[in-house]
C-alpha cells in the first residue's frame, strides 16, 4: 500500500476510534502507535459529551499501566478543559472544544476520582463489593497475594493428603495404591494437575472409567503374533534374541494383576524388557533386533536366500514394532485412567482449598475473576444494575486477556439473544458504545500468566459477526525511526503471518528522520567454539564497551518540548534479555566500566550474598542450635567477624560434659557465656541474637526479622557498598522482610525452612526492584519492557538455550492433557505438541516486542558463526549475517567517578558527635505488660494473697499450647461463639489443639472444658459476667524516667461500665501450680493494665487449681 494511503487510512481509523462513542469497537494498534492515547482520548470525548466519570471504566493489564493511563486521562482533561488540544486528540476536536464541551470537562474534572481506572482484578473487586450475598463471598474478604495463596494451598494440600490417607486402607482405593507405590511421583502429579485446574477453571481431563480393554487385547495380539512367527521357524533357525524378547513380553502379560488397585502401580513400573531396552528405558531400535545380514547367517547362503532373508527381516521388524507400539498404547491407556483418578482427587483437594479461603474470609486473584463471572452469569438483575452503572467500559492491552475475562466483559456489556434461561454468553449482542477494546495481537506475550491470544481472536470474530466495520487498525508508529521499522517489517512479516500466528501489518513511520546514522546495527563478538557462559561474559564486556562509546558521543532524539538532538546518556540505553538467567554478568561488566545499572530483570535473588546472610539469620533465630547457620552469619559480610575472633570466643568457653559425664569441647552457639567472649563486638552480637531468639514465640517473623535487621545495623552496612549495588541489596532486604509477612501464623521456623529449601534448590526468583535511577543503564527482561521505550535498545543474553517442554496443555474442548509418571495418555502428545507450537509463536512475538522498543538505535550482538542451535537468537531469522556491524566511530566516554572525601574525624570527635546525636534523639520505649521481664509489681496491694496455699494443686500438665487454648475458649464463650457446655468446649478445644499442631487428647480437652467452666463460675466473675468484654486492646503513652513509654497490649477481659470506662481488669492464668514469685510478677503485669485503663481493681484468676485461685489487686 502506498505510504500516503496508509497514513490516510490510519488517520480515518483514529478519528473513528476517538469520536464514534456510540459504537462498540476493537482497535488493532501496532507497536508505538499510541494506543493508550487513543483510549485516554476516547474517555475525554465521553466526558466532553456529559458522561459522568462514575459511568466509565478504563481497564489496563498492570497497576503501573493503569496509573499511567489515569495520569494521561487527567492531563488530557486539563488541557482540553482549558481550551488546548494535544496532538493525539486533534481528530476529536479539529476546531477545538466548544464551550459546552469545556464546561462538561470542568465538571468532570471535579469528580475524576469516580473514574474506575484500574486493572481487571481491581475492576472485578468493584463489581463484587456491592453484591457479597449474590457472589457467595464474605463482605470483608481480604485479597491474598500470590505467595500467601500458595502457602495456604501448600497447607491445605498437606492436610488433605494426611486426612485422605489416614484410617484403614480400602481394598478398592486406587489413589492410595498409587501413592504407596510412588509417593513423590503421585504427589507431584497431583499438584501439577491441581495447578492446571486452578489456571483453567472448569477444565477437566478426558473421562476414563477403566484401562481400555482394546489396548490390553492389542498388546496380547501383538505378542501372540510374534510368538507364532517364532514357532514357525525350525529350531536353531531364528535370531537368538527373538525368543528371549517373546518370553519376556509374555512374562509381563502373565504378571499383570487383575485388580485395579494392583494393576495401576504395575503399569507405572512397566518398562520394556531388559533384553530389548536401551539404557534410557525405551525399546531398542528395530535395526538392533533384526537385519538381513543376521538372517542370512542363520539360513545360510545359496540361491534365493537373500530374498528370503529380506522377507524374514521385514516380518520380524513389523511384528517387533507392533509389540513395541502396543506396549506403548497399553501404558498410555493406563496413564489416562490414572489421570482420571487423580483429577477426582484434585477436585476434592481444591474444594478443601476453597473452603479454607471461605473460612478465612479470603480471595485469591483467580477467585476475583471466577466469582465475577458467576455473579454476572447467574444473576440477570445484578448484571442489569452493573450494566446501567458502567455504561462505557474501555480495555487497554486487550491482547493480554483470557477466556474468563472475555466472558465477564461480554456479560457486562452485552444483552442476551433471548430471554430464555441457559442462553450462552457467546450469543450476546454488545450494546452500542458499551465496550471499546484496544490491543495488538503481535504483542501477546503473557501466556504464562494465563493470557490467551485465542481470546483476542475470538472477540474479534464476535465483533465482525455483528458489525464487519467494528474492527479498526492503526499502524502509524510515533516511536521508532524509519530504518528500525523497515527492519521490523522485513524480519517479522514472515513469521507473524504464519498460520496460527497473530497476523502482521506493516508499521509506518511518522515524521522525518533527524539522524544520519543507521537505525539497526550488529555487534560482532569474536569467539571460537564458544560455550554459553563464555558468550555471556564476552557479550557483557562488549556491550559495556559499546555503552561507553555511546554515552556522550552518539546523538539521540530529544522528546522534550524543544525536540532536536542531544548526546546519549546512560538512561537512554536499555539491555533487554529474554530470560533472567545470569544477568549478574552484565551488571558486573557495566559496573566495572563505571556505569551504574538499574536492573529489573535478574532472577538471582537467592544467589545474592545479602539474601544468603538473611536466610542464615532467620535460621539462627528459628533454632539457636543451628551452629552451621550461626557460623555462616557471623563470618558473612553482613556481620563480618574473622575466623580468629570466632575461634578465640569458643576457646574461652569452659568445657562441658555429655550425658555420660565425659568432657566435651565447647562449641560455637548462642548458649555461650557472653562475659567470656574476648571480642566486644562479637559479645554484643551474640547477646543481641540470643535476646531476639527468645522472642520468637511472641513475635511474628516479620517483626522479629525487622528488629534483627535494625539492631544488627544491616542497612547501614549495606549502604557502605555505595551506588546501585547498595540500592539493590537494600531492596532485596525489604523484599525478604516482606516475604516473611505470610508466615505470621506459621512462625519463623517455617519461614526459615522455606527459604533454606529455595536457596538449596537455586530457586530462580526475581530480585527486588530498586527505585529507577535516571543516570543508569536499564537491564530488564523483554516481558518487563512491554509498554516502555528507550532511544537505544540492545537485546542481550540471546545465546541462552530455550527452556524445556511444557507441563500440560488444554484443548479447545476444555480437556487437560499432561504426562503422569513420565507416560503420555492417549492424545496427550499431540496436545503438548500444539502447546509447544503456541509457546514458540509467543517467543517470536516476544522478539517483536523487543525489536519495537527502540526509538533511535537497535543493536543486536552476533557470533561470527551464527547463533547457537536451540537458542533465543536462533528462534527466527534476524538477518544478523547481512547486518552492518557497529564500528569504532564513537570514542570511549569519560565516566567520571566521584572522588572519596577524606575522613577528618578521629575517635574523640566521633564520640562527641554521637553523644550529641543521642541527646537530641527523642527516646521512645515500648512496654508490653504481659511480658514477664517487663513487669514490675511496684506499689500494688494484694488483697487475697493468703489463698495461695489453700487451693488443691491439679495434676494437669501445663504448657504454652494449653494456655493459648484456654484463653481462646474463654474469649469465644464471652463473645457467644462457643456454647458454655462441656461437650462444646471439649470439641472446640480439640480443634484449637489441632490448629497449634498438637494431637488432641480426650482427657486434656475435658479438663480444659472443666477449667473454663470453673473460671466463669467464680463468684467474682459471675457477678460481673454480663459486663465482661474479652480481649480489650490497650494503647497508652506515658513519660517514664525521662523517656516516652508506649504501653501496648491486650487485656484478657475488662468489666465495662455504662459510661464506657473500665472498672476491673481480668487476667486469666493457666498455671498449674503458681509460685509466689510468679504471682508477684503477674501482679506487676496486671498493675500496668490498671494504670493504662483507669480500672480500680484487677483480678488474677488461676483456672487450673480446684477451686480456682483468685487474687485481687488494687493500685
């Protein structure tokens, strides 16, 4: 198409997209075509016609893109309301806005906060919030992040598996038989299948009620045919190996169990007989079983023997291959039956997971979509109300949608084809102007997150069905130079136009090219027979040198108000990687060259030294006996004590003895006597760690680790590294601490163990993302580069090998296909092949995204011998051989490193400055009354102390778990959650004991029920029972000893007066035999609550003695 015609068609399509607000449209927008501006402009036009912002929903793929979309809408509204029309909106306001439009925009500007500009998940949450009953969710349901959801799933899976396999084994329990035969393989297959069913809601496996009889009959027939052939031959006139193969196959048939519970594990272990198998467990090639030469040796020479030998060899190969194929078919049939059994178990496990989320009043991201879909599909009245509220829904990045999101949009913006129940959403007709979609199928790259290009293509098909003119295309590129676009058109037109791909439309440039240098160039890497690591190192070094040449010398277009050209800066350069593997090599090379790096791509989180030190810290706090972790922490750079200091500390400790009285040398540990440690710094560190370790039962992992990081001055030490290295390390510390939040209930030990497992497995988790630095070269993945642009883009790490095969596939009928125990069920191989084809297509589109990010220069590194096979660079024909290489026309940039200022401070001035800082620093102390070490009985009067020796001491075994359960039971009785009967209390006590990972005992639960009832029957408690309020929060600030002291805690119960004040504070105690010292400490704790609440009296109620012991105190 001539360029002028293409530009005219593009302009007409943009005008329609902006102004045809009464039409439902899909805009296919090429890379750099300003699709987000088109969507924002349409919102402005809607507001200019008088639409209220609350009637409009603008949806984008990520929170970042949604915030950018909102900012652009706000900027456009401000400009047009003031009479200025940006270039992007000239087609909508060719003569400028009239007074009515400006007035409408000024009114809308006051209520722009009502505009729903969010992600699809945020939008679904808005749709669900007014209808919790209809949606079947808790009105206050919390949203689980991905880590929290995975942790809950892990817990529920472990609990379900434990319950599923407990009790007496059943003779017909096929799942139990499979698990006993291969526990890890069965658990892995079940988790993988459950993950697929979560990702594909409503999908299931193909029904298979038994192992297909035809598969077994086919195997028997093939073996019988081979046996008959051997029997035809005279003794000694057969290849020696052939009878052995027949015998082995017949033995396998004879060993086949008749009961399914025994046959399925047998099928898992079924392999080719050893006499005809390879080292990898497959059948030998037929050429190794039979050949013409071998038969000629057996039947001898002579006229016509060659033809006879050929006939015998062909028959042997045909019969052998029939046995091999039938053997495989039988295993495939068994795998299909096993997958069917596992699908039923996976459904039960997922139902338990859903129930756990309901009980916890929580939703995950998948629930938001599924609950919204069901709400709209099953409630016509709700759908009508929401459709009247959101009269215009606009979706950006629509190529990243999935089938569930597509159904939600159609339900919300469409009308049923008929009033009959059961009408499919696919038959709905969209209301005019209700839906506006913008996307680029060529940039659909998030399949691993559930995005499905088929959903985009299906939506396009529906729109064309209802209105052939409803699909528009815009391809004028405002980003890249002509040379870059010509390269993109030439290289990606063939692959993206293939059958099953997204399709391709040429991109056209906007405006003149101000630069004379080429837009695309190669960077030659001189290597002989390179290995992957060598390629990355060489590439990293050459790219670093290239960046030095570009900075300050190369010219780039200035996107500022004045335009024109300016020298290239580090922030203008981006290195884009298809994966996060080994990106530290590029960071190191750039930093060695004096360039700072803003990395958002690395997946070496657990390789980072600061993360390994934090894991060691978590392990020490979780288990003070973990000497290996303690040594790693103390010797690591986060703490940094040399071996000599540690050895001196151990040598200074006195020897101990074992159980037999034999002397044992002292060992490194938190148990060491700190007074005997010679090094002052190590002594303080050990005291700090021991103090923190003692608090692991009363502090959440997040709080405990935050205190450890603060008291060990971790952030100050990391800042000394300087530059982006320090920023990334500090960001990783924050990410590590944030990860610990999900373990508030599980505790520090569970968190430390999970971190250890991930570190040992070299888990490829992404690093934290420090704040952007405008002076730094960007290092990001191609996925993360979506929606961004830079003047200079250099794809790197493309020598990385493409990742392995896919785990599962879902066909067009919603059936899941996956291998189990390494065996492919029927149809699985074809489905996985189709899925691998889709993955390859997506990787080609990922290259397209990377190639369309640069504005002025695309630089592609290449090897002299071409790309490595099966690497990212070999994925498509990039034209590297004919590409002109980047020369040495640019000199190395002079990157000036800041000089370190001299240290003029001595010890005396340092101490003086430190004292001044300490004197000027406000002192804030926290006091928690229920912690024994902070209690002080002080001036309190004990009124019933003589009762200590009166009560009968109970034989009950005490403990922390018992105390927790007693307190919880008392709380639930006072709130009405649990009935005050012995049976109800004992049953609830058993549930609570199980939740704290203790096996409930009938005697224990009945005793606890008695203790609760005795405590509530105490006269002093019974008299105020109607006014008792449990779990009363206390937060008071006081000035004590010259320091502000914050008293924080929770009183077990208070007696609430009509005026809202507290007259009494009740403290339940579970001690079995309290000593006078313990009672004195408890009185000190209770006195803190009295002073903080203003209560005039406190009661200590010891529940275990019979009768309960009551101690009354007053300030």
